[in-house]
């Protein structure tokens, strides 16, 4: 039977299929709209299965906020080009909103959720893989809840390549967003330095000092003074004994310089502050509250928040593709392989 343009349009709107795929499905099913949609669904599953072994390490993060609930999700595609596709962008947005509305506990529950098109999220991703032409995967998500006294800081950087949600108590949403901008840029992994494992701190401190050794080797060649090692890396290592010894050392230094003892109390606090900053570099790299605030590096994030009568409760940061081993593609070889298969 003859297939009309109106039928093709209706089927495309219903399934998201391409023009020729929709037309072929209608021809094969004698114009039966439901049968054509089912045929496209089956073909979509087959197409998705063929792409199952491909690596999808590009994509976008999506954020949705609804009252006291927020969701952050990462969907992956094979290429950055597809990540900018309107259908993919809309899928990410719809998925984030679906998660915020339903608050699933894990990926299995999330993929079973019913989307606006009436199919499960898992089926929606299969259909997207078929219509877009690349493997589309649901990688991870988090649903976060807050109280009325708290604010979400929702922020996406680089077109959604990085997504952050922070929860800040006190202040306002604008300040919470500023903190999330800091998190996007500085990539802390924990909220407080108290969460850093002792062995982890030691290993990172050793790595930092190794880097200093490498820098010093270059500095010697150009007659620059060598940089000192960091003796400590975290506030957890700065015991009362360590701080007392540092203070005593500064007192001896001031005495040797002939500084009057009456003014030591004005000098030593500044020296102690610098000592703490210089010996908490691991904290500053990994712990949000210990980092120097990117918009005012005279304060740590914790001190900045305290100055605004605010407190950081939690944060989550997703960066697209982090932890996924990307496959290096030889484009010329792919073209030759495609030619050979013709």
C-alpha cells in the first residue's frame, strides 16, 4: 500500500525514527501504525545490541531541582559530536527530571522508571541508541534531599561536561552556586580533611615531595634556590606537639633577630598561619573546606562560609567520562576498513 507523508510524520513523532526507517516500517506493516512502531522498537534493540561492546566515554551531565530534591545524572555517548545532538541533550534533561521526581535507589530502579513516552528509561536509551546511531548509556546518578533551611548549589561547567550539586546551610542559593563553581574548578574529593585516610595522606605527601625534587633538579641548572620539602601534609598530622615545636622555633628565630619580646604576639600568629597553610597541602588538594576559596584566596572555603554564617553540608561532582578508559581511534584505519567492507 502507499504510505503517506502524514503517516511517516506521525510515526517519527511517536518513535523518533529517521524518515526512511519510518517509511520502510510502514511499508513492511501495510501502514499499521502500532505494528510499525513495534517493528522499529525490535530493530532498535538489534541495533543497540550490535553497539553494546563499544566504549561510550563522552556525553553530558544533567541536573534537575524540584523543591527540596535534586538529581544529578551522567549519560554517555561515543562521541562529543553526539553529546551536542538536540535529541541527546533533551534525553539528559528528561532523565534528570525523571530521577528527581521519582527518587530511585539505584541504577536498576532508575532504568525501570516510566518515561513521558510510556516506555521504561532503559527502553528509551535503546531507542536513542538506534535513532542517534551511537551507543547511549546510563552511567550514574545521585538524588539529594535538603531541608527548607538549606540551599542547593546547582552548577554545570563546559556545556554540561562537569555537573555539581552542593548543599549549603544558611546564606542563599547564589552563594551555594558560587561554592559549586569552586568545586567544579578545584575538584575536591571529600568535604572535610577528617575524611582523608592517614596512609593516603602519607602517599600523597611523598608524591608532592618527589615533584619538588624534580623541580629542584631543574632549578639548580638555572641557579635558582631549591624549594623545601613539605614536612607535613594534613592538619591531622599537626599535633599539639608539632604546633608547639613550630611556635618555639619561631620564638627562637625572633630572639636571634633581636625582635623585642613584647611584639612577638603580633608576629607569631601570622607565622603559625603560614606554617599551617604550608603543611596542609594534601588537605588543600582534596578537601573542600581546606581549599583556598577560588573567589577570595585569602580565606579557605570553610572560613569564607563562616564569614557568611553558612555551612557546607555535602556536595557531589560528576565529570563526564572520568574513570572510563577511552579507546584511541585511528580514523584513517577506520576509513580503510569501511572501504574494504564495501
